[in-house]
C-alpha cells in the first residue's frame, strides 16, 4: 500500500516535517540518505538555535530531532533515493532496486558544499584540500592554512581552525565580507587570522600534499605563490536536486521552486522544505520552520 507521506532527506527540515506528520497521524516514512542529519552533522557549536542558551553541538541537535521523530512513529531507512517518478499517482520513489509509493512527498534533501574548480583542487582533496573545517581541522595542528570565502561559513570555519592552526589566511575575492557583522568582526580581531582581499585562488600547488596556492589579485592581475599546508573552501552550496530534474520546476541554480510562503512545488502533492528550496536564509531554524509548513501543507492536501 502506498505511504501517505514519504519524506526524502533528514536535516532539520525533513525531521521537523516527520515530527509534525507523525503527530498528525500520517505515519510518515523517511528515506534519510547516506549523509544522515545533513549539514549540521559537520558543524560544531550551534549558538543560534532557539532553546539552547549555551549552544548545542550540531550532531547532538540532529540526534535529538531524530529521536523526537521516531518517538512519534516515523519509520526511517538510511539509503539514498536514486530516482523518482512524479508523473504517476501514487508517486514512485526508487532506492536502488526497491520502489516505494506514496500519496504525497516532502523533499528536504538540502544542499552540498561547492568547490572552486581550480587545478589541483580535486587531486589534493583529502591531502590538504577540504570543504569541512570541523571534520578535518584537527589534522592541521600548528599548520599554516588558507580559507577561501567571505560568508558566515568561511568566518565560522576560519575561527574554528584557529584552535589548531598556527595561522589562518582568508583569501576573499572582493574587498568586503558577505558574512554577518558579528562573525566578520570576530575574524578581523583575531590575532591568528589575516585577510587577503580582492584575490582568487588560481591553482592549488603540491605533489602529494598541499604545499601552496597560486593567487591572483583581481584588481592588479598580479599573480603570487604562497606556501601553505592546507586549503579550506567555504564558498557556498549547491542544492541536492539531481534526481528531481525533469520532474519538478527548478530555478537556474537548481533550487526547487515553491509557491511563495508555502511548500507547494510544481507537482500537486509534492512539497519541498529547507535548503533544497531556500537560497536566502539557509538556517537550521528556518529549515525546521519550512519542514513544519511542508507537513501541514501535505496534511491539508491529503484531506
Ligand atoms: P554564502 O553566504 O553564499 O557565501 C559564500 C562566499 O563565498 C561569498 O563570500 C562569495 O563571495 C564566496 N564565493 C562564492 N563562489 C566563489 C568562488 N568561485 N570563488 C571565490 N569565492 C567564492 O555561503 P555560506 O558562507 O556558506 O553561508 C550560507 C548561509 O548560511 C548564509 O545565509 C549564512 O548566513 C548562513 N550561515 C550562518 C552561520 C551562523 O550564523 N553561524 C554559519 C554558517 C552559515 P562574494 O561575497 O563575492 O559573493
């Protein structure tokens, strides 16, 4: 028999949708994905999620949300969705050779880190190139590091890296950070952090391990090499929507288009919530709020 609600993805949006759908008697089924819990699993302290005045570790927050979803009866499997067919009802969701059917779908597959796409980056990934300071920072004790990006992620990760590194140099392509003032000020005041403005990385250098970066000043075109032990990239994210291409309307960047102020997608009965549809706010708390909306929208649609 078809599921009433099938939720794809298990970050704050998916798990909040699960809590609401379960409490609404919809007996939700979740395909949580191999990267269970989403981006908060690779975050350390979360200081801005309401209800935790002393902060909470990202993975702990996700574990608590998952327990809450399970407590109300959400059934969860840990695979990745490999294909979908939203052209028929009930909708079909493929997980390898298994097919699940559902009357409604909530998509909360989030977004993944973007890479620079420069020479050396892919070859040296895991050998000094990383997009996750909280995962890999520990390996760079007393090392000299470069952080690329000017948003809150770059600030947060640069600050985190100062716990291990001897020095962190942020390389940013403009002359001002995009990050919030509080985060930018923490960085600018930090004795271990320097900033190189108006500069892009053109190549990551190194034979078997990162040994340096080739940088170009975008104002003067001057190219300089600088030695470093590691390069951390924090330049934003790409939505995880590849399996939905051709099934749902997406915007130019691949985000799922939804009705303003609601979670309704271009296919009736399919709802989207969280970073997979939100390129503006991208916060745990906004994703959770959108997950709640999606569950309520699905409940209303199911009638
Ligand atoms: P973001 O805000 O989109 O910032 C991406 C940064 O990378 C920008 O500074 C951008 O430069 C730069 N960039 C993009 N492509 C680049 C390229 N190819 N080469 C060099 N630089 C490039 O992304 P984010 O920092 O991941 O943050 C995403 C969202 O999460 C934001 O809403 C942020 O506020 C939120 N967030 C919040 C917290 C917190 O509150 N604690 C922590 C992390 C993230 P330009 O500025 O020139 O575009």
